C-alpha cells in the first residue's frame, strides 16, 4: 500500500488533489501492468538491471513476438527503455513506478 501511495504522491497536486490528467496516466499504467506477463517482464528486468529480448523470451517461455509486443507497450508509456547494442536490443526499467506497483503486488500476495 505504501508504494501505491508513493505512485500517487509523485503526481499529487497540493491545491486540487489529483488532477484528472494525473489519474488518467496512473490508470493507464495500472491497466498496462495488470497483465501477468508484463509484470513478470518488469520483475526480471528489475532483478537483472538490463536484459535483451532473447533472455526475456527464454525466461518467460513465450514467443519472441509476444515478448516484443509487451515490451513495445511498456516502452510506449516509458516504463522500460530500450538501447541497441549491435544487433541486440536491451531493456532496462525506465520508470521506477513500475517497480513500485510490482512491490505492492508482492506485499499483497505475502511474497515480499
């Protein structure tokens, strides 16, 4: 729960509380992270720091196209960042709020 409070405190506006714009952004992030494969991607990247697509594909046991699709969605909201290294594309966490949401899920499941 503390991490959810942190997520909202980052976008809190003191004078009027949470603006509709801020709430819409938070809702988009939460909807995106509501998919278990995307949460697992965030977990793996958060644990390892930087991972290439092929490593995520192996760890998740999903087709490369599925992993790439999830990464594209996460990248579109800035939750992960991509960097090309030769022929390889490596991903890292782009927004720590993704880790905060994952930590809330961990605490809620009793697996902190």
